[in-house]
C-alpha cells in the first residue's frame, strides 16, 4: 500500500508532503508453548511481530525453542501482572488444558486487538459456559475461536 501524500500549494510553488504513521510494533502473546506455538512464533517473527511466550513448563517455554521471543514467562500470575495488552497486542491461546484457557480468557483485557482461542468444540463449550457463569464480566463475542462461530447456538 502506498503511503498517503498531500500536495500543498502556496503562492510560491506547490510542494508534496509524505505522511507515514509511526506505530508501535505489534506483539503476539502465545499462551502455551507446544508445537502449534513454535510454528506460529516463527511466522509472527517473519512478518514483523514481537513474540512473547507464556507456559508453566520450562522444558517447552525457553530460549532454545523460542529464540525469537522477547519475553518468556513460566507463571501465568507473573505474566498477567506484567503484560498490558493494547490495540497492538494479539493473544493466541493454545494451552494444554481447560483450566489454563479459562484463566487466560478471564484475565484477557478488552484492550487487546484480537484474542484467538484455538481448541476443540468440547473445550470451547466447556470453557465458555464456565466463564459465563462467573461473576467476572466476560464477553464471548470479544474472543475469536474458529469453532466458536459454528457452535455459538449450543450455548443459548
């Protein structure tokens, strides 16, 4: 895409102004450090994203498996305290269990640009039903799950 230009004219001579926005680097936070996350992290780095990895298994979330990661956390609690998702943040949830998914989805800030929850239909229904019963405000419409849109009626 060509950056916008503007032609300004004055009594002397027209001039062209080049406008290029300076935006923060987008960052992808991967919750879970399994085989899916290693592939997603490589792709994200290749297109200019910063990468953060969060997994409680040090054997999975480490610099050898994720050399491109700017941040690696081994505790969800520490990650939640330090991370501040914003409109340039993208969250991908590919943890190994329902409990971890629920913790991330319940914490997830509405400030993040996109939250993708990648899991089975059974896991989607189980996690989302449990979150809707919680006292914590949470909107299922703010998370993107590939299987969620097809099975949304199962929750109603």
